[in-house]
C-alpha cells in the first residue's frame, strides 16, 4: 500500500453529527467499530462529530462490563445527521426496555438517517421504524426477526441493507461495513477506500454474510454494472461465467465489460474470476473442507487445476496451505481435511 493513500486531506466544510444510542448490555464492537471508521474518515477530509446518548442520560455498561460515558439523554439531543443503534445479546429474546425503544424513535426523529448494527434491528423494529421496509440482522437471529415482525422483509444473507433513509447491518463487525457505506455515501468511494485501508479492512464484501470478501489489493468496483458482475461471481464461483455471460449480468457488451475491468480493477474478467475462485478455495480450506470438495465448490473442477492455482498464487499446494492455516492447535487437523493426494 502506498503511503500517499493514507495522506490526510483537508476537512470538508460543515460537520456531520453522528449519534450512537447505547444502553446497559450493548455490544461494544457494534459501537466502537463504526465509531473508529468515522473517526478515521476525519483524517482524510470528512468532518464527523461523534456523540453518545443513553435512554436516561446515565452512563451505560457494555456487554464486556466496560462503562461508557454519554453526552446525555436521547430526548435532549440536538438535530443529528446520523443515528446508529447498537445491538445486544438479549434483544432477540424480547428483552427490550420501552425506554430504549422510545430513545431510538426519538433520536431517529431528529436525524437525516438512522442505522442499526447487528441485533439493534430489533430495537428499530419495536419502534416501528422498519415497518414496510427491507432489513437485516445477525444471521443467527434473522429468522426470529422475520417471525416477530411480519411487516419487515428480512434479507438474512445481506451484509447491510439500505431502504430509504434507514440502514440495517448484519452481525458485529458488519457495523464497520455499514459505516464504510455511509462514509462512501457522504464523501465518495475514494475516501471510503482510504478509511478501509487504514482500518486494514475490506471496502466491500459480497452480498452474503457467508461469502468471502474482496481483498483491498486493488481498487474496488465503483460502477454498478461491475459490482453486479462481481456479486454474481462471488455468490457462485463454480458456474462457468463466460465473458459473454458476465456481459449479460452487467447489461453491457463484452468489449465494454472488459474495459470496465481494466479501468476499475486493473485486470481482465477471466483473471478476476480466477482470483475469486482462489479466494473461495482458501476460505473453504480454512473451514476444513476436503481438497476434492474445494476443487468442485470453488469452480476449479479438478485437483490439478486447484493445485496449479495455489502454486501460482502462493507457491505451495492446497494441502500445505490447509496444514499451515487450518488450526493453531499443534498436531490437530479435523477429520476429513487433506484426505486427497494432490502431489
């Protein structure tokens, strides 16, 4: 990464006040992750002012037992640009105080947009802020959100969902993805990319909570057509995905698609697909899948093709990679892993 990518820019005119709603038992990373992203954005030209509120103006204690001081009561907050509601372990089980719900509704009424992280979606749902909207939450609790709130269209595989001025994100670290999306909306992809690199994060993940993310080794897709193509490839790397098919996904000609890949990704459609398959294979190996299963599910089709890709990319065969990174426990490898011979 070039040092120039992390050179702070001059601040933009006008502050954007971001208010966080915290309460006893809130998930610390739901707040600290997005807060760090906004704070880092200020180094590159943004001008966010972070404030913390609780339902009654008292300090809150996180799920880790860490006390957090607040500016005051939610009902006393001045107008805000953005409100972020954190999650908590008990929220999916119906333990949502009415004071928390009222505070979220009050803050939302004072802001341009409102967002929840992880199970914070249950607070927004209880406040009626998600009625008639699409939303997501941690994958473990998506079914419960759908059952309890029939007026919400729950997208259980999404990293985050934007529906109008209401944003919801998946579990815990997805709050950082959400913050990056809000920063990109405010200041553009280039500034958001700098923040992501500063945090050693991904600017964009694939659409599914279970999918592998795009590494920040080059610029992420900016144009919507290219994002659609990348999304389809990452959702199903095992499909053939010919250049003609990719062009159809993007509603472009093959020439236009190739030019987009060259200009935005500095690669070709085929080479990018190969990288997606390699990353998927790494992820599957990390999860303990057998070599033959990895070859099939990642789209390589044969053990030899998989092996060649690993030798080309990292200089070791997939069995060696799995042995090195599958577990930190000395001498322990899950049953079934590395069961195929691949030379």
